[in-house]
C-alpha cells in the first residue's frame, strides 16, 4: 500500500492548479491502467499542468514532499510505462498542446509535449511538410520522445532518435534544461538529447520538443500483395532492403491478422501472409522503385498485387493496417491483449519470423503477427482469457522465447515498445550487468531520491 498524500501537499497542489487536480478514484484508476499484462497501479492524484512553469512548481513540490511523479501522455504505451508503481502524482501533459514555433525554412517545429502527431501534421498541411514518425496510435510528441517511438515510416525516415533536434526538460530537482539548439548538428559536449529520448520519464519531464520535418513527397504509391507462406514475404523484404530500394513503408501482416483486418475494415484480402508497401519520391523515382519491387515479389512467389494510388485508397489501406490491434480483439471478444515486440538484424529476420510463426502455431493461442519488417522490427499480439491463468503463462512463455530468440540473433528485446515494467530482466541480458549498472548510475546522479517514474526500466534486483 502506498502512503497517503499529505493534506498539506494536496492543499498546495490545489492552490497551484485549482480544478486541474483530481483525486477521484475513477480518474486515478483510468491513469493506472494500460494494455500491458500488469494489474492496475493507480496514482493517488492526477495533475494537468499547462505550462513549463507549472511543471517546475509541481516537480519541486513533489521533491519537497518525497512524492513519486509519473509523466503521462496519451496513455498508448504497452509495457507499463505509465503505471504508478509507488502511487504519488501522475502528470498528465495532454493540456500542454501548443505548437510554439514552425520553422519551415529550417524544417523544424517546436511543440509542447501534449501535441499529438496527427495535430502536428494537420498544422503542417499548408506548409508542404510532414512529420513522418507514425507509431499507429495518435500518441503525443512528448510520449513518443520518452519511448523513442518509431512505426511504419521508420525504414525511410528513421525513429524519434533521428528526428528530435532539441528537448526542454524539467529535471528531478526542478531545473529547466535545453539539451541542444536548433542547428542540424553539433559537437558541443555530451549528447543530452539522445539521453532523454527513450528515457521513459525516469530522468525528467519533457516540456518542449523541437522535431525535424520533411517535405511532402511529390508522388506516393501504396500496394499490398499476398504470399503463399511467411518465408517468401520476408525474403522479399530482405532483398528489397539489401538492394537499397528506398521504400517509405514495408509492413508484414500474417494470415491471422489479415483475417481480422478483413472482418474489421471490410476488405477482401486473401487469408495469407501479406506485405504492405508505400513508395515516396518523384513520379519517375517511384515508378523505378515499383518496377524493382514487383520483380522481387514475383521471384519470391508473391501474387495479387493491389495498388492504391489515390489518397483515399491509400488512407483506407493504411487505416486498415493501423487498426489491426482493434481488429484482432474482435477475433476473441472479451479477451485480454498482450502485445510484445522484438527487432533483429535484417539478415536474421526470416529465421526469426519463421521460427516465431511456428511457435505461435504450436501454442494454440490466437496471436496475430505484424511488423515494420523493413527495419527488422515485428510485433505479436497474444489474445488470452483473463480468467485462464494457463493462457497468461503461455503468453508470457511465448514472449520470453521470442525475446531470447531475437537476442540470440544479435537483436534487441524491444524495437520500439521500450522496457517499462515488462522487459526489465531482458535489458540485463541485452546490454549486460555493466551496461545496466552504468544506466543506474546515470539515473541516480539525476534523480537520487528515485521519484521520477520509479520502478521503470530497471528490475529491483538488477
């Protein structure tokens, strides 16, 4: 049981925030749940700051009273990142939603952390620019920075690691730090921006982000094609990448996920493994990319190439892909969804995916598999009965085998979900005890009281 918040602390919070503070049980429970395997871990209070100054005041107040802080964006992370392990105060940053500066000449935008990726792209529509990082959910930019998000466009445009120029962070002692300037590169001191990108809220609260923008492509084509089996699809991906074809998106969707997509999005795709492609560039450049990929697909048994050239057709295709999580839930109504991911070098992708597909089939669980396979990353969504402990154990065993398989192939336990609460033990296996110890020392140097999103990233015994 977490110790109660003191009346003095709550009174000072109310003086600062008024009705932007809640201790309601329902509100706290809402902020203490996610789609991970863990039971609810609610905070004791939720605050909605609207400015950097308020975040500074809240952090200093929490430090003075020894109250844990859990930063919160859209709540769409999957590994327990926003669960309040030690109770305390959740900082919901969704009302910090202003776009502070658009600099189209420099291809940058500066935003408060509550701006969502869709809101940013809507604001950029008339500028001929877009922000390409697309994790599927309409996540907040702050949350995407904190979890080092990527998504369907990463194979061409990179992840948040490559697309964050500068962060403004409130440190655990209430100081405001800018990690860089807006210059496109710098060799000045330690790379503080990369330190905070992916830190999962354990080192400070992101209150501003400057991100890279990209010109809208002159021409866009999307396509989907079926394969008789997994290996042919993945061999296609490997050859496309190794030949240097600059595809913008390259997504794998297995037969189970296709069945779910057909029912949910009213499509009629063959129930077999598929690849979803998107090509960006000049009209001539896209035509050349398409011709090369079509030939590779044919060599590996691909068939039923369906093209989506209009914006409406592309939107329908990618909306179906993005909705695969919700579509899969309908395969087993009332189920609980446990989602995991891994990433391997592209040369080992076929082996890892085929072995994982065999493992899923033998498990007896309904478990669709999709992936941003252009960069070696894929996801498994295991559907289990919450009232059947043996199914939960089977899902966790599948996850463990998948991660160890990826690590044995010189891959990572998580390509984009992050560590959170769920993959802490695997972090030790991946980077070694010395690597985790170095991370712990960085954490302790910045947050000696351990108040900033406690319990995340590091296992208690590690």
